[in-house]
């Protein structure tokens, strides 16, 4: 089991920047990939970006060149940051952190709201 605590959401004007952070604790040695997903009102949850234990990254086409995911591992925590630049109103959503174990079990954070005003 891991516990995921997200922070950093908020309200920003279009063109602005935000940084989301997710701290994982617990059985962190079982974590393979971590990532950020988002769910806009009335839409399905979608992948934003993922990062593996070897720092291999994957981005949704809609955020490439604007968002950057980074990972930091310590003995007791794994932290994943999502730096979001040039935000657009269509980036408005609840953003969720996810940790995937090597056995493919997924653990989710509680979500943090990002609102981009035009």
C-alpha cells in the first residue's frame, strides 16, 4: 500500500503556470511508474504524464512542450512534480496522482483542482 498526498492546485489565468506535487509514502519500493491524470467535468479521466523509475517519461499530446514531469526518490518517499506552463482554459480539471506497482496495482491520490480562467 502507498499513500499519495497531492498539493499545488489552484486558480490561474491563461498563460500562467502552476506546479503540482505528489508525495508517496508506504511501500514505495514496490512503485514502478508514477503519473498525473486529469478529469474535466463531464469527461473521462485521461493521462497527462507518466514517469518510470528510470525517469522515462510519457506525455499526452495536448500537454507536450508545456508540461514537465519529474521524480525524486528518497529512502522513505517518492515525489512526483508536474510543472505546468502556458496553461489554457482546456487544462481545467481535477488532477490526480497515480502510483503503479510492479504487479500492476494502482493507487490514486485524492485529486487537486486546477482552474484556468480565460
